[in-house]
């Protein structure tokens, strides 16, 4: 006897019901393919047919029992999971080419700094295009007054953490720290850039400055196979020369100089240029003059994209300098710092008052028998040796596995 699959039995039963139902006859051929738009009478019948077929079959694919996806049919009356279930596509990797394509299409590019695993996870989940492991880490993470003290080894350490937090989709750019690329021997810069890529896991590196010497270094590094993001305007690593964190390009001559710097970086092979703390009209003019994208920070809305420091835009209050004032160009989208402080203060208060942990957060219990034995040991003042290793191995497995919950994982 030919075996008829449960799928065809279900199809036959549904079609039979349709022919006998006056409501479905009236709307025959007009039922939408999506389950949500089908008649209640048909939906109820499909559910009953699924349950009936499940009870009849001793060998049944679990994916076919309770699902109603087979209720949908294509125009030929055939059913297929391909029509109703499409695989979830992984987001495409952001590359230097896709950034250039965004500029051509007039789409804005987003970039945010990240310095560790948690910040990388948050920025990646938000769908930001570019994660910059900035040397601003020296200030907002390590507490220095400027970006100059951070070393190449420290930058690589933070780059590795960011790579683990956002390994696939965003473009990862690592700042070359002060003192790692400024030498006449451009091979030093290339060697250090290789470390940022090979050890740090970065897709590209960032250089500050656009002088002829800097452009020559950028050209050498790009020819060596490492993508470079340029940076002109306020260059924090040169704070000693600039005399502080000062806006740039506010005179005609200085603005023209910034344009020349940006053009040199483009000609040297930089895939994009950061414009920091320059007048909006100057940034717009530079953006229009360049073929490569520009990323603005305190440079108005005429650039190809925008970048902000993670801690600044979230109000982390992580640095004494930033507690006094927020940079004028930075919009605070949250006040995370205050929430963190309030949470920690509440923890301190509840511990001191005895409210925490309480019964709700004291989940691990002894069996009644073990509790009685333990109390006897305390009462008798026994100095016997503790349980043998074999008895520990025989302990209830669930107590060992459920240390962090009922999901049998180490996730908290």
C-alpha cells in the first residue's frame, strides 16, 4: 500500500473543507497567502487537522506538528517552506568600498568610538557603520588629561577587546597612537600598522595630520596593504603644538590649508578623512572637493557622516574634564553616568540596611537531611574531616549546573 505523507493528508483535508464551506466558496481564490488574513473558519479547521494528524502519526517531524506554515499555499496550490520561510540574512560587512558607495548615494555614514567588549557589543547592535578604537581611550578609559600617553601595546589590547565584541559587521578602525608613526623612516609606521591589523584585529588604521610628510607615510602604509583613515582639523595628538583643544579653519588661510591637507591624504590613498572642530561651511567645501567620504565631529552637517565619542554621547561622566562640561558639538542622547551612580548608591544602601540579598537572592539551599547533619556537626563541635572527594562527585548534578540559573550555562 502506498504511504501518504501527513503533509498531503493535511492538504486534502483543508481543500475538502474549503469546497464545503460557503464562506470560503464565496471568497475562493481571494484568500491571501499570509496566515493572518485567512478566514477564521479555515484557521480553526487547520488547527484541528494538525492536532488530528499528529495523534495519528507515530513518526512525525516536530517541525511539521504545531506549525501552521503549511496552511499557506502558492498560486499552483502547492505548499513549500521556501515560500513562507526565508533564511535570516546576516548583515553585510561594512568595507571601505561600501563607505564610498554610501557617499555616492547620499547616505550618511555613522561612526562611534568603542574601547572594550561591552561598548563594542552595544555599538554593533545599534547598527553603527564604523567602530573607531580611538586614542581618546587614554582620557575616557584610562583617565589621562590628553590622548598622548597611551601606547601602541595598550591600543592593541583595547582593539582586541573591541574585535571580540563586534567581530563581523562593522568596519573596525584603530587609532595609531602618538609616537607610533611620525618618524622619517616610514617603515616604522607600516610595521606598527601591521600590528594593529594582525594583533589588534582592525580593518584599518587612522593617522592624524595632512602634511606632505604625513601624506608620504599614509601612501607607504596603503601600498603596504593597510587601509588608512585620515584626520585633519583639530588633531588632539598635536595638542602641544596647537596650544590646547582649539577649533581649526576659522581663517581663510587656515581653511585653505585644511583643504590642501585633505586632498593630500586622498591622493595618498586614504579611504576617508575625519574633519574635527572646523566651521560647517569649511567642512562642506572640503566634502564637496573630495571624492572620498568625510566624517565630521564638530564640523556641521555637510560631511558624509558623523562620529562621536561613546562616553560623550551617552553621558558616561567618565572623565573629570567631561564632568565639568559636555563638548559643544556633542549631543547627549542619554545620561548613563547618572544611572550607573544611582544604581551603585542603591546597592550600597541595601547592603548596609540588610535588604540585599534577602531570600530572593539567596537561591542555594541544602537538603533537609544535609542541613540536619550540618547542624549536628555544629552542635557537637566535630573536628572530623570533611566529605571525601568521591562524595563530592556524587553531589546532585543539578546543584552544580544551576549555579547561574536553570539554563545550564555560565551566563549570568
